[in-house]
C-alpha cells in the first residue's frame, strides 16, 4: 500500500491554480523505445531530477519542442507532426544518447494535461524499436537514472510505492501490457488512429480521478456522475483504469 502522494499533489495544484490561473500549453514530444526480452517487451524509462518538471518520476525520453525543430509546409504553415517528430529525435538523443530515425517513429497518442497542472505539456507520443547498436547514456543532471522496465513491472512498482508515474505514462504502460514482442506492439500502434487525451482531474473518495472524453463525469468534472467510464482512479491502493465498451 502507498501513501496518498497523488492526492496531496493534486490538491496543492488545485489550490495554486486558483491564484495562478491556467498556464499556456507547451508543445512537446516523447518516445516509447521498446526492445524484446525473454518474457515480454521492455521499455526505456528515465528518472527525472527532482528540480525539473515531473521531478522524481519515471518517464519516457522526450521534452519540449524548440524553435529549431519547426517545419513549415510550402504555404508557410507549421507542420505540427513533422515538428514534433524532429523534437522527439533530438530530445531522445539529448536525454539518452540514443539515435532514432524519423521514419521509424510511429505516432500513437497525444496528451493535453488538466488546467490545474503547473506546467502544461501538450505532448505527441511516438513509439519505436531499440537498435542493439545503440547504448543508453544519461547526463546525471536532468536525468539521474535509467532502466528497462516491462510494462507490468513498472505498474506493479508504482502500486508498491517504489516509483512514481504520471497518468499518461501509466496509461501507455497499460496499453502495451498485452504485447509479448516489439513487432506486434508496433504493428498494433501503427495500424490504429492516434488516441487523443484531454485530461480532467477531480477528487473522489478513493483519490484523484483522471477523466477523458467518453466518461459520464468528464464534461462537468464530477467523478460521481453515473454512466459510462473512461478514467483512471489514483488511490493509495493502486491505480485502477475503467473504460466502458459500447
């Protein structure tokens, strides 16, 4: 059983949000790098320095989009996906020294955090496979630790209170639970349309609840609203995902 770190965090964010207001969205990109192991796929995860955004949490390589990442089409309009792809490649190399090819990246989801979040990263999530020719090297500054986690291992460690995960990270791990090899995981992610998550957070008796479109309580931000479910409940006993099927 874990303590109620999530509840304390979100209540502080709610309180601060009343004074601070809603911060602007920061475009960002992250990459889920996968490799095969004997029993399941493994994902490269990095632990952030406690002084930076998502400090202390385990995340996938990535970061905010810079001016140098921008790509414009022939009409002078920003190509958001191409720009995010550039950022994903650059940030992955900066944080882990892993080189990835743009053509091997598969965009599979996009996340927008709730208004109460102090720093709001509007993030493209990509997936790719790890090359055995690469070596992971971190800077021991912004990134203080790296490890290859099986999805079920990371989820279990979070429930035991050993590591911290943000909801988008947990949901991505949960999405990849069924796959035993990288080929099948990438095949499934690349064949489906990207998933879009615009998160709303509310408090419940069990702990904070992250809700997404399709949840009966989403529009009003009321987790007690009866009806369909598309949510992640973050209780001290573990995270619990619910999604109603039509």
